């Protein structure tokens, strides 16, 4: 898996109390740091936006966003049509026991393009470290919103998902794409952008982001093994059955 890290430090300053002519006025600037490569974009100094005629106290809020982008590309030894059918039978499987429920919220078919759009909510149950539960609350139950598009004309299937639980502290945007390979197999490309947002607590944001990346990589590997077994049981077993005379 390939990783790219970035840090965004948001600085917001406002007057407290604000002068009548500047009610709700907030000065905001972002510092962007990424590795690799290392890029530092320094904004204009925040005090340049402060009118010199006012000498009121400023309240400064520092919000740190730690961002990690993960990418993975593999092949499944099955044609695209088999893989797309297997998508709907991925759960449950013995490798991904953390996914306990799958609820379809909406499914539509575009009459002109034939594209199938499906929206689901996945319910997961995984034990979180005690420090996460203590700081952020919550429980072992977590929910993920998933939207998929299957285009039979172009033979592409895309899935995007985002966490619903603890989204005020961290988000995981995941994108998956299945497309045919030249040799008859199916290409699987997965990317994820994980962001942890903390006010002032840079060390906590770092620790939360690190745990989220580890958990995502673990689940991604389990998901690949589980889906491989699902495809094998669906198609290889069927192909071995004798054809009725």
C-alpha cells in the first residue's frame, strides 16, 4: 500500500466581544504540510487582516487536521461480470466478521444508461482501544454509508463510502473501482483518505490517525481475502459441477 501524509493547521481568529461593525467577522488561514514531498504553503500573516483602529482582544482557535491517503491495486482472477455479482454476496464471510449488518436504503436503475445505483449502510462491530472510547465516547458499533454505481455498458463498478460514526472527529473516505483487465481478470483499485481533526491536540490527532490507518489496512486485507473466498465458492465450485445431459 502507498501512503501520503498531509497536515493542515487551521488558524481562526475573532474578536471577543466583536465590534458592532464586524459582528461575526472571523479571520481564517490554513497552513498545508504534506509528505512526500514536503510542501509548506505559508498564508499571509493573520494580523494583516486586523483593522489597526481596533485593539480588542482576539480569541484564536487552532484546529489540526491530519490527513493520510492510502492506495492499493490488485487483480482478481475472475471476469468483471463474476466480480460484480460477487459484490452483493461479499458479506457475511468468515474473514470480515466485523461487518454484522448490511441494509439497502435505495436502489435505482437509470432507464437510459442502465447504470445501477445502490445506497447501503453497513453496520460494523469492532473493539476500539480504551483511550479512544474514553476520549470520544461511542461503542463497538459503527456505521458506514456506501454508494455504488454499476455501469454494464462501460463495465465499470465504483463504490464510495464514508464513516457515519465519530465523523465529528475523523473521516475515512474510501473509493473502490472494479474494471476489466486485458487478460480477462478484474482490476481492483482502492483508495482511502483518512482525516483526523482535533482542536489544539496535535498529539491526539496523530494517534487517532495512526490507529485509523492501521484499522483500515487490517480491514482492507481481510476484505480482499474474504472476497477472494466468496468468488471462489460462487464460481469455481459452480464451474466444477457436471453439465446436465
